[in-house]
């Protein structure tokens, strides 16, 4: 009987669960979705109970799979979406049913207050926190103190997404360096919380969870939980890591100079390095890596998959209905539709910042849209423009990263955007580099989490086996025929993105005035 580990990628749209053998083989996988709630502008919330239910449901399904021996599961590891703010009381009980997720930008006033006492540039160089400041945990905690004082008064600890699942599994509160580095009060180079930043926020240092190594075993699954989930007694739980670091690890980006692109609800291009890549203008976001002594530095766009899904669901709902009625994959139908439009979508441009932007995209207040709409444009153009808009936004992010460090001639791509040949070709053409898809795509974060368990359990000596697991499935080279049109599209996109930033204040005022 071969020992296995259960790995969970707790993402924005749902949990991807998988069972891995120590040779890296995935025996089975399962996806369970959950909702994000948008009660008002800039409020992005989820129910932690939904995460727990999704983890339990996916694990039970996996355990029932004939390829899986539930009795052979020896460890659990979790990758979780970042910047969480879950308030717990003194007994470890969750104090809110709905909590802000990573993309929640409500804490604008709290960030502004904080920066009356802390130099923003110094804060960035200390923490590497390059997302818009209101997204970070410390400011969400300050918002909680100001806007829900009764809850805050009972709050003993604030933890993140995967740490909440670990708490439910083991009864222990802990985090790891990769997740702690998204709190807004973590000193990257010192490898610990920064007391002066916590003091500037007016918070108690004990509010933040103790930090252990990502591969540390934090406990065993509680007996009653193991019984309910059909697990053997004594299953170990490792600390795990933040999703972008686990995805980097699973995407073979853990040595100095490794790089990959992730295409999901949000998308980013990431480099692994022994020193953080910091830039005061672009502000790449930097996290401590789950790989000891390393950092991941990335430029990103916030609304990629979410914006494309909005276009599909809102403007092309009949495509989904017809695909589902016929038993077809809706994404196949959508990409087939996009393929009917030529490169450049006949002059239609899409800026995909529907849910706000990163610092260099214009921050949380920026919004997206279609530009150059013409009476000639049809449904195929609309969806192709959405795909190209995401690629153009990432090209801008890629160029900034290229300015800061040397990148190789090819880019490994993982996540949902890696699945379709048309979109991979669009990325290759717009990135102007080869795009490589391996058999590890949507499993990257789960594989990274599994690797933490393998090392933590002593089944692997280090992370090097990951490199051998990536066999190339496809390679998309830039097409010379599209160079001219995409050169023009990139120039137009840069101007359009600046225009959207300039409009952000006026549009925010319109949203506030609207009934």
C-alpha cells in the first residue's frame, strides 16, 4: 500500500482537491465551487463555512474513487487564496459568517490613516506588498475595528483562508511565511512580523497567527473529523502556503530565475529569486516563497478570468445554455466562437479591469470596458476581444517584469487559461515568446501543496522531483502574421488603460450617485 497525500487548492472560485502519490502521480481530482458575494461596491466576501463544506465534500468524493485508498492517506496540505481576514474569538470560533477575500477593497480610509504615520514607499520596500494597500489583511483588520467594534472587541486572532481549514482539521492556530507575508505587517528580509508596522496600525501583535515553516506538521486531523471524513486516525496536516507560492512551486518555479504565468480568476507572471524584486513605480507584489529562503515576485492583473466569465455570462448567456443542453463543454463553444473573429477582433479592444486593478493598472477604483465598438462587431469579436484584452493586460505586466530582470525565451503557463489552444496562441502572439503547456496546469497549486506534504513527511528530500513531472504537452510559438496587428493593439491598449485610470474618479462618483 503506497502512502498518499490529499492536497487542496482553496481558490477564489472553489476548491480543487487531488490525491497524489510520492512519485507525483495524481490518482484522482475533484472540483467543488462556492460563491463570492458582492454586497456593495468594493466588498468581495465569501463564507468560510462554504470552504469547509467544499473541502469535506471533495475529500469524501475522492475517498470514494476506486483509484484511491482512503486508508493510505497520510497527510493533508492546503494552498489558500491570500490576504484573508477571519476574526476568531478566544476559543478559536469564527466571529463572522461572511469575510472579505483577497480582492476586497473596502479599507481605503484605514489605509489612508495608516500612511499618515508610515511612509508608503518604506512600507512597500519592507513588506513587498504591491497590491493596492486596502486589500491587505492589516487594513481589513483596521476596518473591522472601526466598522464592527463589537466583533473586533471579541477578536483574539485574525487568520487566513487555508489556516482556517487547518484550524478546523487540527484545532491549532498557525500560519506560514508565505501567507504571513500578505498581512501588510511582515518584514520580508527579516522573515517575521514588523513590530513598528503593527504599532502604526494600533493593533496588538498577538492578533497575528504564529508563523511556522510551510512544510511543518502542525498537528493531526482530530479524531472526530477523521471519522466523519472517512480518514484513518493520525493523518498529519502540514502548514501549507498561500496560493501564488504553492502554484509557483507546482509550476516548477522555485529556483533562482524560474518563471511562469498563471491564468485564472486573476492572472499573474511570477519569478522566483533569492532576493525580492522591488520597484517603487510598478510595485510588483512579493511574497515569501514556500521554498525556504526564496521569494516570488510578480506583476499581475486582477480581473482576468472573472472579466471573461462576466462577458460570457452577461453578453453570451445563450452559448452556455445551448452547450449545457447539448452536453457540450461551454468553454469549447465559447473558444470556437472566438475563433471566428480574426486577430485583433476587427479593431475591438477590451480593458479587463471590471473588478478593479493592480497599482499600475490604476488601483481598486479603476474599471474596464470595450473600446472601439462598431456596428460591424458581432458576438465572436466581443469574446475574442475579451480574451485578447486579458493577454494585452498581462503583456503590459510582463514588460515591466522584463525591465527588472532577465527572463527566458519561453513561458510556462498554468491555470484555466492554459486549457485552450486558441488562447495559448493568443498569449504567445501578444507576449512575443513561446508559451509552453505541460500536463501540470490547473493542478499546479495542488501539486505545490502536495510537495509541501511530501517534504514535511520526509517522503521527498527536497522539491526537485517537481521538475521531472513537467512533460511538455504543447508549445505555441509567436506567429509572424499577427505581429503587426498585435503591435497596434498593444499601443492602443496602453492608451486605453491610461484613459480608464483617468476616468476612475469620475466613474466612482457616478456609482456613488446612482440609486
